[in-house]
């Protein structure tokens, strides 16, 4: 049985005028897109020490504190004293 909804072919975007293509994007959205593209290609530090040696160490430190606070508020885990007979697993921070 075929679906009841009517199917339309994709629009031919190459025939649209530049004004029609550009009317929904403003400068703020373009800046956010550029920031997102840069952040996904930027090299992330592997350790806390490496993050603290970067020029943007203040932002990495705040991000680490925010992440720890989120884990605590979500009840993901809690900080306890390390038992002597247990192996501690590593983490980025």
C-alpha cells in the first residue's frame, strides 16, 4: 500500500536568487557556526595539566568545574575517599 501523503521533489536551490538563499541567516548565526566549526577541529587537551598550559586555560578550568558540578547535581557520581584495596580508574580531569 502506498502512503497517503503527497510527495514533492526537492526544490531546485540553484535556481533561487541570492536574496532567497540568504534571508534567514544573520551575522550572529554565522558567528555561532564558525565557532562550532572551529571547536570541532581544535585539538582538545588530553590531561588537566595540558589544559592548564594552554593560552585558554581559564576557559578550560571553568569548563572542568562546570562538568564536575553537573555530575554532582545530576547524581552521576559522588566524590569519596579511595579505598586502599581498589584500583582507581582514570578520567580526563
